[in-house]
């Protein structure tokens, strides 16, 4: 017969020990204390106990001589208390078991879950009805709006056609202007004839992102003081080549490239500055004086090489040239500062390149390595570019250029070109 005591239910009490059988505790009384004692007449103080509450404890308690076990805040469910005693001689008894149950709180009972479900379903029904009515009203408003707007569209059709023609005309004017700017820019770049006269074996890969470019390559030939004379013609013996990446690309980058080229010309042709590092110092100072007074940091990264009587010197700002020798890439040093206003104002470093037979010297801007593509749409990266240069460095120049072009086109796929691309390669080591 089920009995209750302050909401605590049990079937009956055991005959010899006051233990309720099939004890059921409500959740608000989910704390329980067990008092126990093993019978040992001679040395009761040497008796030890171990216990565990299955479903509550992870393991048996440490051996203890305490005769009380307290368990609090017990979650709903069925639990079995196990207790064993150890005699003074170290002999453990078989565990005794006591099973009881803790009921869930009212808000986690099945009938409350059923109530929750009814509330949710009722809410969904109400929401569906409200939404249906709302959509019906929106449909009526939309139909009315469509009628009004259709009339407006008919009236504005001729105006839109006129505006479209005007936009196309303006766009053509802009594109024509940019193409004209491209022709101007290309006349200032190093021409093929000059490169062929001064470089024995080379290639140029130049792919602007837009019609005009912030990247540029520039060259100049200068007659030194003790110049060679053939007949009445002076033969220049000092050759400069710059590979640079101006701030920005497109039209803004192109303007910067024109300004940078003018300052390079000024330093070498007008001021007769000779060493590449001093030339970059001059260009940096002119950029700061011209465009950095208001705090702007426009300028360029780049490499300026000087070839004089087979001696190669250079200065580099952020971008570093590389040599491919014996199937390995040698990253040459560069100054970690731009040609323009930056954190550092020290002089650029004057470097010398010691060439060996078979060496290939490459200059490139960041456009090739930064191009997104491939199966995962990631950047090409410099490591992959270096591996590609190693694989092609012994091939003829035109074949190298073709492989580089086809590789980046395949990598890019249907993605947009993200920046101007410029790579120049030259063979500098001869037997």
C-alpha cells in the first residue's frame, strides 16, 4: 500500500531496520542522508566503510570510519546506494544495496512537456493565420503599387533610353581617355630596343590589372665620364633598370607611376646621381616634398639596378630581387622601407650582385604572388612562384615568359585579376 509523508512516498517500512521500501522523493526534497553502522564488538573504531551512489558518484568513496553519507541536489531518476564495510582484519563485506527514486520538478514532467507542445502548436497556428492575412493584405497593396509604377515606367522609358545613350557616350569618352593615357604611359616605359641593346638575354611579363598600371619598368642609358667612342658616336656604358610598384593601380596608380618615372629621370639624367641607393634617396625626398606634406604616404616599392662593365649593383625598397642558381632560389637583401614617406628616413643600402655562370636574375612585384585562384581560391604565394622559377630558369626567355603567363591564367581561372603583374628575368651569369 502506497504511503505518504510530507509528499515523500514509499510502500512500507522494513521489519528490522527503519528503512522505507520503494522510496520516492519529490524534487524539492532531493537531499538524502544515510546513517549506517557495521556490527563489530571488539574494535568498532577500526571499522572502515566505502560507499557509492550509482547515477550520482563516479566511483567509490575513499575508505573512511565515518558512518554518515550525505547527498544533495540529486537530479531526477533512480539511484542505488551501495555500502560495504572493512573489518579490523582488512576483510571487506559484500555491498548492501538500497534503491530509491527522485521525481522531476513540475516543469519537467510529461504533462508539462505536453502543455509546452500545445502552447507551441497554438502559437504556430496563430502565427500562420496572422501571416496569411498579412500576406493577403501585402499582395493587395503590391498589386496597387504595380499598377501605379507601371504607369510611371511607361512614362520614364524614353528618358531611360536617353540616359543610357548618354552614359554609353560618356563611358566611351572615359575609356578613350584612359587608352590615350595608356599610350602616354607606355612611351615612358623601357622600350624593347633599349632593353635588347643593354641586356643580352631577358624577358618582360607585364599585365596591368586595368588599362593603365601602377606597376612599371623603366630604363635609362648613361654615358660615363670615360665613355667609349666609336667613330663620332658615344657608347653609353652605364645602364639602369627599375622595376617598381606604385601606390594603387588603375588611373591613380598610373599617375603615381608617371610621377615616379619623372623623379627617376631627374635623379639620373638631370642631377647625374650615379649609385642606385642615392637615386632612390633622391626620389624619396622629391616624393615627400611633392605629395606628402599633408601626411599622405604615397610612393612606391621597387628595385633599381645599375649595370656597368658587367658589374651589377642595386638598391631595393621592400621588393627584393632573386637569383636562381643550381636549382635553388637566392633571395637577395632589400631595405624594409618604401620609396616615399615612411617610418624610416635612413639612406637606402647599396648592394652588389656577384654572378656565377648559369645565373638567372628575376625582379617582380607582388601582383603575381597575390593573385587568387586555384581549386580553393587562395593566393598563388611567393613559395609557389619560387618553385616555378626554379623549374623554368634554364629554358629560353620566351618560353619562360609563356610558361609564367599560362600558369597564372590557369590559376586565376574565372576570378578577377587583383593587381598589376610585372616580372622581368635576365640571364646574368655567362661562361
